[in-house]
C-alpha cells in the first residue's frame, strides 16, 4: 500500500475568525467552517485580517509553509489610510525599523481595489476628508502583525488586510468561508 498523499486545504478566512479551531471571546474559530480531522493550520492570520489560510495533515509541509527559514513569500492586499508617497513605498522596499528590529525588504506596489472584492463585516472606518489606497505587499518573514506595523511605520495605518497568496497558493476561486482540498504544489 502506498503512503497517503498529504492533504492541503485552502481556506478564505473571513474577518473575525481565529487561526484555530476553537472560538475565543468575541472571535469565531475555524471549526465553524472546517470539520476535517487531522488537519492543522500552517501559519497564522490575525482575526482582524482576511484571506488565504492553509491547513495540512502533513507536519513537514506545515513547517515548510509556516517557518520563515524557508522564505515562502506571502502576498497581501493592504488598504491603507492616505496615499503613500514614493519615498514611503521605497522605505517598505528597503526595509523599515520596527520595535523588534528591521524588516527584510518587501515587494510593494500601488494597486486598484482587488477585483471581486467581497464586503467586510463590519466595514472599515471611512473618513470623508482622508483618502485611502490599496497596496500589494509581499514579504518573506512573518512577525506578529508585521504588515500592519510596516505600513504604520511609514505613516499609513492599515484599514483592511487580505492575504492573497502563500507561495504558489492563492485565494483565487474561493469565497469568504469557503475551503477546498488543494494538490500540493512546488514552491
């Protein structure tokens, strides 16, 4: 009998959901959507962030996805307050100083609002006289609330954060709260 291939799940985590199966306080858990034994989260995504979350039944694959030593790129769509200057974007590209040390350089570009973007519940705060814009930001590390801290460090607080991709895996084809079994791809 050949060994069973590892199971990999792509899940589009909605706002307000923890990266764990059990709910806690006001936050819901993954168990409200995914009822599969033997799968575990590969990397975390804050409850107030949305987007791609991967789960797997294979410990080695989980480590390869989540551990910053493997430098698997994570791509985020970030709605920020204000309109960052080229100097602010360049600071993100070269790395910014955070309270726990400098970040590695990021890939960043301005983008239009993502096509097919679903409404967030609750909606972000909107200020009539302060514009906002979207950035695509890619990093190869994963510190606690790193993207939010990076945009704040250049003067543009994050209003909405959506993880669009982890390595070769994307949220394409998923709706909030939807998951599917995915073939394991080479990163």
